[in-house]
């Protein structure tokens, strides 16, 4: 398969540019010939800071809202929360500036490519080739310009923010001052307090010709010119210029060939772990934007599905690396000075979806930035739990930022439908558990995961309220969704929504399971076990659908983009066909109602729908949803379109493809659980399953041909395949399972198991 995005013309706008990144630095390459533009980002360049005291009177407002809810005054309860509980939003992730390359090149024989395996953008035109990459080992962005004959290019750095730029000693240094605050709703920018951080952009030039200062830029003449750039912020170090200069000097000493070699070794070690072949159609002979256009006109392009899948893995490698910040709403790329939704971490679906595919995509290391951030959030989370709820443990809400901002947000005219949501600490903690389930790393479970999971669970043991003989959350919302109350009012605040119960139940169960694995005797465990018994499961309404709220209220937006009440189906797995068939059928009815009413209006929502359909085993519907996402919600550079660009849709797409081919929940390993009929033959190699099992699958004529399982830990799994099969392994005899039979198989670390269908 050709794993390259390519185009016959330069990008006309940011959503056509090609992304490069190393977790710390991001660049968007436009590929222009006469005046090239590379939009620059640094993972720690944010507006102002979000320090300060939390809003006073929050707990008193919470208590009053609870009393109003119990008395049936939902409108009053919501008003109290919105007027006296919610706080302003946090900081914004911002662009640093742009790198410009001005020359007199010609656009003949033009080609612009992004090689996903090489993490390399290449632009060729008459007599010139330019290569761009972001090196993780060197922590720099590199641009190499090669010409057949010597020519001159003028190099400049610019920024939309207050800056000082100087060119000297064969390089450019631009110092940028971030604003105090930006408001994406009013598009206002404030700088009066002077609390914004400093970023230092250091650029070095290597050439076989000459480098001459030209104002605040450089005129570089030669057949080869190499640009090496680093951006360091005062968040990282009190002396950002010193660190930036050291990193650029070190990279310059290595030289272009050395930097490229170590870059390729680094990215291939991650990217090459998984390969996917869904069949060739010849469409990859077309430029990527033309492939999208042909698909929108009703064409078929299975190779584009595979390309989009690997593009998601590429974006993970480029935006989330060890030691970097986790991927924001736009990964590590953002060009807007007042970015929508602060381009921050939105924790009621978007940040979590960014990391849904990471473990199964065999990129466990790339999950660590999110898990590291969760640990960093603990101090503010404990403070918020005590201040707003008088609870132990830690809590987090809808939004956080570089400084672990942790307040229920909403602003002056905010709404509780999104602002009141103290559930994200529980959801994020489940990512720690997932990392263990995929890697089997007991040291990680003991030292990193369990302490955080325990604190999240501790908060909920205090937060849960007893009502009508059961435990419930009070108040409660289903993210960003309203309902029609019995008095006819449209409100969001309720008692014990389905998602609350599902997240808390999953977290309590994970803490209990983790303690058993580690052999921990924890005085919190008896309380958790008791509360699990008193925590009611999701309920089924009179229409046979899973209830989202506490009762079958009328829905003012039945096609709502969030599918929060289906959390326990996907990404969770507590509701499934084997263990909870009635709830599973009710959940499918709920999804049907969303779809019948126009659900999936945004890219990430379509991707979530595709993942759910995969869990329901409906392969043709999965493929239809993925094609719809490509047609309706994808920019020419394959970025997901919310609109605007949101990277969670890309990661959700990658997750859905994996779920279509392999699922591993609740000790079951299911091969080809949702294979579409159109994917008649193909193969996937290197996916990870829970239990630290590497899985490769080949299928022909819609049937399993072979699967290879390589466990890295001793484990026992229940194998589910589309037909009866034989399982053979080194030093073992063949084991037989009939079609549909659930049989447990002990798998031994280090052995290779081969599964083939019965003839």
C-alpha cells in the first residue's frame, strides 16, 4: 500500500497544508514555491496562566442545587449552578509564528508529499527539492533546500504576538511574548497584566554557500541550505534562549544526513509496528484531494480508508511523545490566535477520544503524555474536590490546560449542560487501567496507575448520594445535552445520568481488579464493593432504548452529537452481547434513535458512531460511517473537520477501523468482529490486544484465512472467530473450537500461536 499523501499544487490555506511534529514542536508546511510558509507551534506555548483562587461559595451553591433538585425544581437547581458555581475558562493553546522562505523558484513539475512511514514532507518543483521533518531525538524542525544550481533564498521568522527578531551569526533568534488571555467567544486578546510566557525561536542555517543578514532575516545562497529550528518556552525553563541555542547547536553539529538518519530510525520504530492492507483499487495514483473528491461523487476507495487509518497513527506519533504535552483539540497544530474552544483539553469526550486507538495501534509509549498529565493534575484535583464538593480524593471537570486548570467552567453566560461535569477524573483514570491491560506492566500499575485510580474512586465514594435506596450522582448531567423536564422546561441538570453510573461503575470495578492483581489490602475496597452493589445499572425505557437520563424525558435534540449514555458499549465494554444482552439490545436501540434523527453531525461524532457500530458487529454500517466521515467531515489534508479542524475525529476514525478488525474486552479476543462485505480480502499485522498480545490477521473472500497471536505475557483469553478454527502453537498440540463456542485458551509468553479455520 502507498502510505503517502500527495498533491499537485501548493496549499492554498492551513487546512490544505501538511503536518509535521515531534510531540514538542509542530509545523504546517504549505509547499509554496516563491514564498514558502511553515506555520509553527510549540506544545508549551499557551496564553497567560490559570493560577488564582477558585470561586468562593461553590460548595454552598452545590448544596442548594441539590436541595432544589430533590424538591423537583430543576430549573432553579440549574440556575444556581450557572450563577454561583461555574467559573471562567482556562488558557488557550496558541500559534508561535511562521517560518518564511522567499525565493525565485518556478512551479513546474510540482509535487507535494507527506510520507507517513518516514514522517517526511517533500516538495519538488523545477530544479528544486525541499524536505521537512520534525526530529524527536534532536527536538528540532529541519528543512533542507536542494537546487541544481546555486540560488538565493531569504529566510524570515514572524509572529502574530509581540516579538523581537534579530539575525546574526548565521541564524535568527525571535523572542515572542504570549498574551495574558484570549477569548474565542468574543475574539478579544488582553495583554495588560503582562503575565504571558516567553517563547524563543532559534534558527540556524547550514549552507555550501553564503549567509548574509538582511534586516531581521537572512539571505542564504548556495546549492544546499539546511534550516534547523527549535522553540523553547519559559514554561520549560527560566532560560529558554539558552536551551534553544544548545539544542540547535547540537543538531547543527550532527548535520542534515545524521539528523535525517536518526529521525527515520526513531519514527520507523513506532510506525512500522502495524501494517494494514484493505486491497488496492488504483486510486492511489490520484492526488489525495482528488481521491476525496472522487469518493464524494460516489466512488469506492478502500485504500483511502487504510490511508486515513495510518494517518491517525502518524498524527499520534507526531503530536504525543514521551516528555511532551498530550494532544490538544488540534493535536500540536493550531494557527488561530483566538482558537475555538481554547484549543485546550476538553475532557467530556475529545481528549479521551484522542487516545482511544493508541494502545491497540501498538503505540503505548505515545499514551504516556496523557497519563503523565493525569498525575500532574492531582494537586489541583484534590484542591477542587475539597473546595467545591467537600470530598476527599481528586476531581476534574470539563476543561484543563497547560497549568492543570481545574474548575467547573462556563464563563459569565455559561451553561451547566457542559460546565457542570465532575466525571472526567474517573474517565481519565480508566486510561491508566487500559494502559496496564494492554502492556501488562505491573510496576506501572502499582506505582503510577493504582494511586491515581484510587484517588479518583475515593472522590466518588464521598460524592455519591443515597436516594430512594440506591446511590446516585446529584446533580448530574449528560454532556452538552438537554432534556424536557416534566414541567415543560428545557434543562440539563438531572439525577444519576447513565454515563455517570457507567463511568463510576467501571472505575470502581477497575480499582477492585487492580488491587487483586497487586495483592493490595486497601481499606477503601470494602466501601467500593458495597457501593458497587448499591449503584444501579443503566435502565431501559418504555421504548426499549437505554435511558440517557433518570427517566424517559422528551428529547429536544434526538440526534445529538454526544452518545454519552453508550459509554459502557464503546469505549467501555461493560455492556456487551455476552454478559448483558438486554442492555446491549437497548443500547443498539438508543443508537438507532440517534441515527434516525440525524445523529453524527460532526467528524468526531461520526467516528464514535463507527466505533459503536463495530461493537455491535455491524461491519457494513461501520464502513458506511467511515465513508461518510471522509466525504462530509474531512479537509483536503485529511484533517478531521468538526468544523473547524478537531483531531479527535482522526483518532476516532483510526479506533473504529481497529475495532472493525479486532476487539479484546472482558477477557475475550474477537477476530474480524465487524468485517464489512466490501472488504473482501485483506490483512492487518501488529495490532495489540488486551493481555499484551500482538495480533496479525489475514482474510480472503470475507473469511478468516489465518491469525497469528504473539503474547508478551502469560494470559488466558476466550477466542471468538467468524468460523470454527484450529489453534496451534510451539510445543503444543492442536486445539479445536467449534463455530460460536466460547473457549478459554491459556497463552504462554514468548510462543507464537497460529489460528486457521476448519476446512
